[in-house]
């Protein structure tokens, strides 16, 4: 995923970005990943879209997304957190939380 | 042997065998059917995050680096592992998982957690705690027994002792 280098740069450079703006950027990335993977239109994806029921994502596709997000945002997404994820917005919130929390 | 002893002894062996068999079956019918159980555990030992050295990984798996090299060759060929020279010290080779390797590793971890989740589900939180405590005690005891045999020298010594005792009895 060569062109996914910029989001991380964007985030590191613009630490002043506020929460809604950062979440918008994460949503944009996520929409791009999902449209590449599922061959659907970006307009089919909203924050309240159910990832399993509506997008019909299977467990392998979910982990493909997770592995990509982990790489782009330099985060670790543990299974306990993923178990709670139901909508596209939940994924965005999780990525936001994990990428902004201080490293342990 | 008391009935309880016979039963526990049989259960221990059966759980061990069936967990392995279930993993093998799940693997062969899943997305990563070109991986053997041993190969999956090698990926697990490398882990989805930082690149690791051969020595570290071999120690975790309890195998020699020679054996690991053969396994890694195969996993590189299958596209699950990449080898890279350490930037700071060119003598060190680090191994890490490719995207497919990471996927296999994550799905495999999920297999184990789902299995554990289903086992715990029927019990109350108190009983779950008790069950984990008792199983941990079993684990500790068996690990302490294994320690007595660890190191090839002590295995030979133990084997010699057992053989001598056997001869004396004859």
C-alpha cells in the first residue's frame, strides 16, 4: 500500500489538528482501504455503516484492514478492542484513540 | 490407579491431542492451508510486530537455530516471512512477517482466544477464576516436571539412571 505513507506524515506534522479533523482524515483513509478491498463506492460508507452486517466484511478482511491500519498509523490494535467494533465510526474512534494515546 | 487418577490422566492426554488436531483441521480448511501447525507456531513466535533475531526466535520455540533456518527458508519461499540485515550491525539477520504472515498470525491468535472464550463462557465469573487457578496449578506442576529434564545432559543422565534402575530390578 504505497500511497498510504502520507496520512502518518500528515498526523505527525500537524499535531495541532483537532479531534474532528483527525477523525475525518482517518475516515478518509479507511474509506479508501474499504473501497479498494470490497470494490464498493465511497458513498456507500458512512460512519454509522455496520462493518459486518452492511459491508459483509469477513474475519480475514477485517484483519487485512487491521494490519494495514496498524502499519499506516504505527499502532497496535488488540483483539479485545476489535471485539467491540461494530461500525466504521467505531474503527475511526479506535484508531484515533490508539494513535493519540501516549506509548506505554 | 484410582478412578479419578485414571480419568485425569486420560483427560490430560486427550486435551493435548485434540487441541493439536483441532488446530490442524482448522488450518487445513482455512485461508492458510499451505501452512503446517509447526509453521504457524513459528510465525507466532516471530509475532506480528518488531523484527526478531534468529536466536531469540529459536530460543522461544525451544529449537536450534539450524532447525529454525530450514523452517524460515520454507516460510520465506511461501511468502510469509522476510529476512533483513540489521541496519546498525550487518552481521545480524532479522526476520519479520509479511502482510500475509501477519494475517495468518492474527487469525491463529484469534482461533486460540475464541476456543478459550467458548470454554469459559458457561461459567460464572467466580467459577472462571477458580478454573483458571486450577488449570494454572496443573500447568505449573507439569512445567516443574519438565525442568527436571531440561538440557540434553540431564536428559541423558535421567535416561541412564532409569536404565540402571531397570537393570537392577531384573
